[in-house]
């Protein structure tokens, strides 16, 4: 949620951005003269292997300051002529402000800024993209690590790509929409008529739930329900028939407790195996009811046809 910041609020928030960073820090300021307090925080972040991007412009910086940056192991320094933007953020939150990262501005000027966080996802990614463009045009002064782009795909979007590659298809489609009820963005992967025409697949809840929607008549769904038994999934997954036409796959209770400690690759492999097993199971059951629940007239005609074929074969 966007929040207005005064001069002191902006200064305090920059300290929080540096101190609370886990992955990266980006400091964009035309004039660069960092206080000893902020420098200490940057050195501490550098020691925690946090990647630091500093983009400045207008005037060159002091040799002492450049020497401090050079001593760090995870600090990249860039210069962009005519830079006038002021923006400071880490992987979770940040600010756009009139405040330069300069001692004079922080003490004597009357400044105003806006704070954004992870809930402002669209706006945050727009800021990330714009800073990436600035860095593309900037002159490298110090580069201690290979620069990466800050706009990254979510685990759900990457999972859609993984599923398409694994199943050698393009039917898994990623989408994102704003859900007014929860006041959050909802990410979904949908595969229509996959693996066969009588089944749709939806991946929901940050890739922690998979729904299999059955495209059959109400009568056939009733027959299918009578054949379902999910005991073969016990201990590895949790599988339920939440609605007459929907079967849902969840991680096991054991995995649920540890889910956020797993690597993305492990999550993809685990869920993909579950999708394969569950969709194959449903398909087998659909084929079974299709062969054993034909209308009586069809079965009668089938018997008549067989007898007729046998009669003509024996006669001629």
C-alpha cells in the first residue's frame, strides 16, 4: 500500500531498506554523499551477501567513497549522465522521493516521498523495469558481480513454463488478475482439454493446489464418482472430490509443514508427478465407465452385430 513520507520518514525508510534487505539493494540518486551511518549499514549488507546496485549522476563522487565501494564484494556502481531520479528499494519495499542520498538533503531540505511494498506489485515491477533501463544506459564504474534484472517471474509463471516443457505442449497458460474480494493478485495456470478433451487442469494458490475439472455429462460424473477411490495417493498427496465435477490435488500433510523450505525445482517435480498420476487415474476411470455404462440399446446392438457377423462367417 502506498504511503506518504516526509523528510525524516524518507531518511528512516532508506535505513530500513538497507538493513532489512535479503537479496538486493538499489540506490538511485543524482548526488551521492553517503553518511557514515548508511555506509556502515551497506558494509553489513555486503557481508550478508546482499547484492548492492548504486546508480548516480550529475557529479562524480569522492575518491574516498569510491574506495569504500571498491572494498565491498557485492557492490556494483554505475554512472548515468543527467540522472535526476531518486529511488531506493530492496526486494520487498522501497521509496520514490525528492530526497538525494546526500547529507545536506537529509538535514536541511524539505522533502517528500512515497513508499511502496510487495502488495503494490504492478507499480513495483514498473519501477524495476524503468531502473533496469537506466542501468542498461549507464556507465559501469565498479562491477563486482554479474548484473541481473530485478523484474523476475513468479513461481507460478515459471511453473507454467516447466509444465509445458515437461509435457511437450503449450496448453498450460499462465494468467494474472486482481481479486477484489481478497485485495490481492490471483495467479492461475490453466490447461483446457488436457491431457484429453474430457479434462481441464487448473493450478491455483501459488502453485499449491491443482484442480481437475471433468467435462462429462451429469449422469457420467455420477457413475465416475461411484468408481473413485483415492487410497493409492495416501502419504504422497491429498486428493479429494471437492465438487461433483472437480477433483483437487494438494501436497501431503508432511510436505505442507516443510513446503516453504523446498527449492522451486523440487516443488515443480513433486507437483508435476502428482498431476501425471492424478490425471492418468481419472482418465482410466473415465475409460472404464465409458466401456461399462453404455446405454442398453447400444449394448444390445453390439451383441446383435456380433451374432450377425458370426452367422455370415459360419455360413459363407
